[in-house]
């Protein structure tokens, strides 16, 4: 049997695409190497229209149109996240978002950035040294569980604990061979689909889009001496983001190489303690390098190949935006290689039949 789409990775991007495609009647299989929720339940759990520093970098490197499109995708992604929360057993918090990521800047510079947000449909205010707006905050594990459950309920097959071993494109379909991660499981598995979406970087096209080695960021749960009730981005000091997390705060640091992450964790802990905070727990989080903040998502030159690179720290926002773009492309809503017309027509009929049975 040749499926419509096989997605490698039950990541936020993978499950987002699976939920949307399955609800539109497509036959979707998701293969993931981890236990349930682990691939998607990562990151800081904050969804916002965009970061001032990221939008500024994207405008400088790609132009205003790309920067505005990035904000627009984030806004659509946030609405998708709200729809998942509304249907699932998960909650989200609407909090203020104070963005100091531009550092020492001027009011005219912030006004220029605010204009880009406004063009995309986002509401932002200008305060001295910062842009302020709203953010949606979720518990990454709760959200991952709700997203997976809805993808499965829509008809997607999600298989965990398997590792891809071979990828082969032949006669208009991509064959994926995999093995079970259990030591006593001997029988290999195989699946074939018209399109293969790689969110893990395990296919030839998924590996080629890396723009550099993975980096790391320190993360900490702390009791702050002066608690805040909003999400805050910072440009100076060891902390990059601070957000409420129940009775504590989640503190996320700046990027560091693998050889420097231990020093970064120590430095951030010392800085927090010097400010009167109590560090409750600490850890590290991998982050794939992005292209000036632009999520790596697209279509391979290899027929049937699609990719989205995860972003670790910002997995919720970047993964959602990328997953929606991939699903819409496969459905035929964007320019690019959509699924064949006969597959789209069959999915439309299946979706219509299912909707009339409910």
C-alpha cells in the first residue's frame, strides 16, 4: 500500500502537518524514534508574533516582505495552537510579552519594526527600549499530548520507538525502511508514500539543509527575588527569556556551543543567585541553527521530499508555522509540488464522507 504522506518525526511540525492532512482526508503515517510526546514536548512553550531581533535580522538579510511573511505565519500558527487547546485537555495562558531583544535601540528603529508587525496584522506597542504585545504560553508536554491525540483521532497513524534505516525513491513513491528500537524486536518494517516529510534530518534532503552544527542553551527553573507576571526577552546578561511557570519562573539562556554549555549553565546560575533568585533545577536544550531566525522549511529537489528542521528552543512557534506551511503546500494551497491531483481528489471525497457520518 502506498500512503499519501509519511512524516518522519512526531515533532511539533510533524504532528501539526499530520493533524491538518488527516483532517483533510489524506492517508498519513508518522514514524518517530522516541517514546510518546518526547519529540514534541520541548522548548520554552511561548508563541508570539515574533522577536524584534529576529525580525530585524530577517529584514536586513531577506527584505521586508520575508520578515512580514514570517510574522504572518507566526500569527496563523498561534491561532492553530489555540484551536488545539480548545479541543484538547490542555490550557494556555495569555500573557504580556515585553521584548527587549534589540538591546540599546532608538524609538525610530522600534517604530520601523512595529510597522512590519502591523503590516502582518499583529498589534504591538512601543515602550522605551522594547516592543510589547501578547504571547500565548503553554505547557509543552500538555500541548504535545493534545496535538498527538488530535492527529490520531483524525486518522493519522503515529508509530513510536522506530529508527529509519533506509530511504529509497522509486516509481513516484518514497520507500522508508525502519527497525523497532526494542532489542528483542527482530522484524524490520517498511512503508511507502507519495511524499516524505523529514522533520528529523535523517533523509538526504533533510541533512542537506543544516546551516551549521547544533547549539545548546541553558535552562533553569527558579524562584525569582522579584517575580514577573509576563514573558520577557532580554539582550544583556546570561538570561535570554524569562516567563512565569506556576509558582516558579522558567529562565532560558543564550546560545552556546557544546564545549561551552556547562560554563553557560554555571554563569546563568551565578547571575540569578546574585540577583537573589533560588535555582530549583537546571538543564540544557539543543537548538538547531536557524537561517537568521528563519525556520528551515521547504521542498527538496528530490521529488517527493519535504523538510522542516526543528528549532528546539522555539519548537512550539517555529514547528507549528512550518508544519502548517508543509501541509498547505501538499494540499495545494501554495505554489510548489503538491500531492497529485488524484490523491487530493480522493482525500476530498474521504473528508466529505467522514464529515457527513458525524
